[in-house]
C-alpha cells in the first residue's frame, strides 16, 4: 500500500484529484515502503523542489507524475494523418527538417 508523506495512512490512489504527485521509497531493501506527496496543478516548482530534496536525502526511485488539466493534447496517443492532427490542424514539423542535413562518417 502506498501512503502519503504526512503519515496519515491515506493510500495514494488515482481517485485523488490533484495535478502533481511526487513518489519515493522510504527505508532500505525489502523493507522499503512507497510514499508520496500531493501538489496542486500550479505547484510544479514546489513539486520539483520536493523531488530534489528527497534525492539529496538519499531516497531511491524518486519520480514525479502529472495529470494537469491544461496539458497539451488529449490523453493517449494522437496521430498525424494526411498532414493534419486529429482536430484538423495542419502539422508540418518533422525531425528531418529540425535536425538539418544528415552527416556521413
């Protein structure tokens, strides 16, 4: 079971409607317990600082997960077909155009 950092014993679940969650492990080896701390969608700076602090403290598997309301695009995979995005916008970007001429060795 995953617990929040405040130690309330409240499990970290997907039903909690917050934008950012920082996860890490407390303890060592087999005794390590997953823990998380919740942040609102506008608190990215604070979440990054929390993750950095956990790493400096020596915690393992520190990660950040987000589900922001104002993120770019719809959840899931989108495709460009016929030079247009699923919502009909023209899409002309390509890696070949960005990278420049290919180099030969």
